[in-house]
C-alpha cells in the first residue's frame, strides 16, 4: 500500500490557523477513532456469538448477520474518515515523491482539495439515498434501513470536516487558495463543457475513465477519490443517471458481508505479531534450515507462506517477519538490498495463500466460491516459492557457514513444540472454511479468539496497551480498502452501462491463441494494473468484466483467479512503479535503491512460476472437489 508521503508533524505551523485546526482534529479525531475501534470489537463479538450459537447450541441467531452488516457499513465509512485524517488512503506517490519540496506541498494540498471536491458534490445525493432507504424495513431486526444507510452521508460529511482540517493543518494559506481554486475551476470547466461531451459518444470513456483517472492518480489523489471523481463526472455530464444511483452502487460495493473478513483478518494479523506467534514460527523454521547455505532466505520464503495464511495482509506479514529474521541474516553477510528484494518478491508470491484479502475480494465481486479459491491458492504459491528458492540456491551456493550454529534434533523438537499452536492456526482456518464449518467471514473470529487464548495462556505475551492502537489501525486500513471497493464498484457499473463491457468481451474473445492468448493478454494487463492501481481496485473494476469472458474461452474461474492475482502481485512489487516494493523497503528500513540490483532475478523467477501456473491449469484446480 502507498500512503501519503511523510508530512513532518513537528514542522512550524503552515498558516495562522494550523494550531487551531490541529487541536480540533486531535480532540474530534480521537472520538471518531475510538468509535471505529469499538465497532471492530463489536463485529468480532457479534460474529463469534453467531458461530457459537449455531455450532455449539444449534440455535442460530437470525439477526447476527443483519446487525453485523449494519455495523460493517459504519465501520467502512468511519474507517475511511480515519484513513483520510491520517493520510492513509491508498495512492500512487511515484511522481509526488520525485518533485521538489515546494511542488510536493502544492500537490499534497491539491490531493486533499480534489478529494473535497468530490465530497461536496456527492453530499446531497448521499443524503437523498439514506432518506430513500428509510422506507425499507430490515427483515430480521424489523428496523428502518436508514440506521445502516445513514452511515454514508455521515461518513461523507465527516470526511469533509477532516479533509478541511488536514488542509489547514499542513498547507499554507497560499497553497490552500491555489488548490481549492484549481479544483473549483476544473469542476466549472467540465460543467460548462457538458454540451461537448454529449457529442463525443464512447470517447467519453477515454476522457473520464482513462484521462481523468490517470491524471488524478499520478498527481497523488487517493485512488478511491480518483475513481469517484471520474465516475461522478461521467454519469453527471454524459448520462441522465441520478447521482443517488452512484451512491447506491458504492453502498452495494461496501455491503458484501463476505468483505467483513477484511478488517477481521487485518486485526488477526496484528494479533499474531503481538502475541509472539509469528516469532515462534520463524524460530522453528530457522532452527530447521538455518545451517544450510541460504537457509535463512528459505526461512523467509517459508515464513511468508505460513504467515500469509493467517493475516491476509502483506504489510502485516512483512512487519511480522522482517524484524525477526533480518538482523541474523545481515550478521551472516547478506546484503540489505538482497533481503528487501526477496521480501518484496515473497509478497507477490504469497498473494494467493488463504485467507488472502484479494481472494476474498475476487470471490465477492465475481461469485467464485471462496472455499474453491482457498483450496486452489495453496499449490500455485508453492510453485512460485520453489522458483524463488532456485534463485536463492544459486546466489548463496558459496555462502560461508563456518560460524553458523547447527541445532540438535532435541532443540529443533523443542522449537517445534513451542511453534505448534502458531503453525496449526492457518490449517485450522483453511479447514474450517473448506469443510464448511464456518464462512470466510466467521472463521476470522475463530482465529482471533484462538490467537487471544494462545497469547494469554501459551505464549504469555499479550500487551493490552497495544489493543486500542491495533483496533484503530484495523479500522483505518479497512476503511481505505472498503472505500476503494465502493468507488470501484460504482465505476465498474458506469463502465458496464456504457456498453464498454460488451465491447471488451468481443475484443478479448477475438484474441488469437484461444484460452492461452487470453491468459497472456490478461497477464500483461494485470501486471500494468498492479503497478498503477494495486490489486483490490483492479479486481473490483475488471473482475466482473473479464471473468465471464474467461469462462467463455474455456478458462476455469479458479485458474484465472490465480493467474491474475500473481500478475497483479508482480506488478505491485516490481520497482520502479510498484508501490508494494516501497512498502517492503519501509518495513525493512532499507533504501529502495539498494534492492534494485538484486530484485531482477527474483522477478524473473516469479514470471517463470506464473508462466507455469498459467500453462498448467491443474496446479490451480487439481485439488478442487
């Protein structure tokens, strides 16, 4: 994920109102963060209560899913507010980070101003949407649906408040006037050009969904707001569609209950790091392989494979592993650049290991079985892992092991016993989903309770003081993800209504080479999309369009899922554009330039692995029932 470029919070006040804005932001923000954190906790309790009631007492709570759905929309919107307040919405910073400090300050202010422009324009439709929903009564709780739908106008309004506060906290009055003026001017120009757009026909798709999106993304406007501005502009200026429909599509994108697994698995990832479970797993793997040439690099690949099966968040995976392994690897003479290159490559390699958030997203937006995706994701990741191991073997074939400790079998056994509860967790999670004991959403609560008990009773490592910050981080990251999903869903709907999906289907079906030609073009497209948009928005945007075509040309949906996920992962973690690479560098505290000369070999290995997965469908589908 790419966050905002670091803003120096200790810098002198940017304008006379900075101090006041900071005080209001601190007090008001603390309240919103506390509410968002509390909702995460409430969701865990509701869903776990539902699982226990159904499987232990055989008395299902008929209202649990409905109540969880109501809270989920509030979590998504308040989480998006927290993410905006903290500057944590996903965005591309490749251009912004390379300009002068003065130009960066202008672009930072412009990113907030552009976001505020959408917030102002969508405020009234959001209120109208909530008002319309007030006439609907929920089936189980029998309350007005306004209790749920009002999360959207409230969240939009709060984003407006915190967006303004952020603007006044970190921007000079000159930059505020300049960027607000530019944003207003651009909105005015587009509005006055409406007669021109009516004559452009399908060229409007290029203007709004290519040019407007690309300009906003490269200027550093958060991806969600870039999508939202393009969609709002297209629908408002080229169609007769009421804007309340766009709000409805956003709600639809953020309301899939299966997506509630996203915040719960993010929180679970933070828990396994805090309770020492991740450290126990890594210590066992290091004792097993640490004495062979390149052993700790193999441990890194294996640890990412295991930990990815628990957290579902790449940044969480890396943050759990790098601090434990890297000091010892550096002691053995490994170059920091090589370490961060391998860490980045494993990020792409493990994208299909359940309960990957990308897998859950694909299942949600395309209707592919989550259980089938969870089953199909294991072996493809192993194939790419073996390809990475071949590069490690070549690079470390002459490593000096004279000073390396070799553990005895009894010591290895001891580490295994300590790590066993942690190693068992990913298998418990997968088995529960695949065997139908719990849904992908519910099983995350089982993982949370399991981790809490393991931390308290087995590892005796549970820092209660970290609980609230972890819940707030979970809400922020979840809000950033879900707001992207909502905006991308609205954009995908706009593209579909324009007839673009029909044209795309016809074009893709006519690609020479049949299913393999289709897969080859998809790989190239998703590598590029992974570089620019990251996995989740790309999947939400293009999944509903391309998966039906894949079925028509004879590609199994689970096989296609694995191919596009790996392609996006390679794009996401490939420098110089892929933002995942810079996330790995930030976690490892290594200069990005140091990894550039090492990462080529690992990326080549991933491409070989991807080619194998694409060419041999059995790797993805062989274990499906």
